[in-house]
C-alpha cells in the first residue's frame, strides 16, 4: 500500500513555529487559561484551514494524584471549501 507524504512549505513552517512560541497554558487559582494565536493557513495537504494549532506540557500539582505533567493542546480548523480531492 502506498503512503502519501506531505512536505511543509517555509511559510507553513514559519506560521507553525510562531504559533508554538506564542502558545501559553497556565493554571492559576484552579483555572486553566490557554492563549493560542489565530494563524489562518491552509494545511499542508490542503484539506483543512488551520486557525489555531499548538501543544504544550506543564507541571500540575494534584491534591489527589500528586505532581503530574499534563498535556494541553489546541487544534482549531475548518474544512477547506476550495479543496478538490
């Protein structure tokens, strides 16, 4: 079976890197606050338009489970109306 691979353009890589750098996730007073920049770009394969895409790990002190690492991610997109595939 053949597998399809997609290569990321320099513009996509720059947008992705900027999004990762600007993405924040903070827990303060029992509230998780996420800040994810809106960077509208067509996905590498062209099927979706990415609006926000980033992930991060952060330390979390749980009263029940002790010190933990949690994964926080944001993936906002819509299907590309111009995609013909």
